[in-house]
C-alpha cells in the first residue's frame, strides 16, 4: 500500500481505504481473440482483484513502519487460446455475387474487414452495426447507391447491406437464433426475395446469438466477384 499512511486508522477507515484502492487496481480478464487482419490467435490475459479481507487483516496486524502490498487474487479468463484453435468446422457458408462501382466495392470491403475474424462466444449476441460501426467518410466509406424510402439514392456506406445479407444467410445456415432482421423495401439483385437483411447504423440492425456450446469464428471477404461469409465452429 505504497504511499498510504495507515497508522492511526480505525478498522472501518482502513477497510474503506483498501476498498477505494481496490477499485483502481482491479483488472478484468481478457478472453482470447483473433487479429482482425491475420486471423492469428491473440492469447487470453489473466485479470486480478484485490483480496480486501486479506489486505485489511494483514494491515491490522502489521508493525509500525512496515511497508505492505495489497494482496491480489488472479482471475482466469473463461476461455483459452486452445478453444479458438479447435474452431475449424464450417457450420454455415454463404456467398453473393458482387457488382458495382469502385465506391461500392470500397464500402463492401471495409464492412467485410470489420466482420472478418469476429469471435462469438456461447450465448453471446452478434450485432452487425456494433461490429462494423458507423459508415462515415472519416472511416473511409464512400457515397454509393442505397434504398431510402423505396427509392435508390446515394449515401455513405452504400453496398454494406450486401455484407449484412450474406452474414444473415450464413448465420441462418449455421442454425443460429436470429434476434433482429429487416428486409429491404425493394427486391435486391444478389439474393432471393425475402432472404435479404438491410441495416442502417443507429436504426436497423442484424442481430443473432450463438446458441451452440462452442465459440464461433466469423470469416468474411470478397473473392472472385463474390462476397462470402463462413461461420466456423466445432463439429457436432
């Protein structure tokens, strides 16, 4: 408890001091993740929490002038790198043909990069808007055709709905629980009618949950004129 003078403190005052210090020292564990660009596993990190009872008891029994350290307890992560390394089985794959301008390609590519190598733990909910973020020029998005109120207009992020649609169909093939999904006001060319999923940041979202017993890894990209999404898990 470097820098803190404990002499003369009543037990209640000492406990309050330790509790305040504990709030600053505690650290939540970090679950393993994937590098968004390379797909390599980023190892988990232990968290830590202050043993308040032990720290107070030690301080009350300390000799005058004795220097004390807070007693810490490690908090392991729930999952390990090994859990992600086992995820190799394709549970749901879907692809859509891509056409359009350079601007539309840019938007689709950015959205795919945000979705690619996402990890979804058992019971966790996936939100397309939270994963991809706002489609703004500051983040590299460009004006491209979108459907607004039934009409086609230019807006930043045009084309992103093709990515959300591809993700939706892959999630459906994987047997995941769809929590939120919206269709366009008009039929889109890249998927069968009624199988699309339109999104609008801050408004319409695509959400589904991992109802399996293992982590899921979502891969996404553009290759040979197709937008593709592959949801990986453990084989049943």
